[in-house]
């Protein structure tokens, strides 16, 4: 596959995941349902309480170096790009989880 086809397939998977897992949980979601926490110079945690009471969590490390001491969910991962093990969020890593 050429680079464009791979990127297109990647976005198709993300859109399908959003339609199947996240959108059905949105009805009833209240305003100001999100909160964030800075985990380091390059990392952040964002959590949203969805309409069905579940919680969508994003962990993102946009820098090249791993960030230590991060509470990484062991289950209910819905998307991972990069590495997330134990309490280490790898460099250039994005993790979405649902609880």
C-alpha cells in the first residue's frame, strides 16, 4: 500500500471505533464534563464523563521520551498507538480507554 492508503485506512478504523464505542454513549452528556491533568512537560490526561455515566480517558505523550509514574489502565483500552506498560507512557504515545 502507498502512504495515502495506509493513512486513509487508519482514519477509517478510528471513525468506525468512534461510531461503535463512543457515539452511543454520548446522549445525556452534560456540559463541562471534561477535566484534564498535566503529567509532565509533554504529557496530559483528559477524562470525559459520558452520557451513560462511563468515563472516556485519553493519555497522550507528545514528546519523544517516556513519562514515568502515570496511572495506566490495564483494561478497557479502546485504542493504543505507541507503548504504555506498568506506569510508563512511552514517547509519542496515545491511549484511549473506557471505564
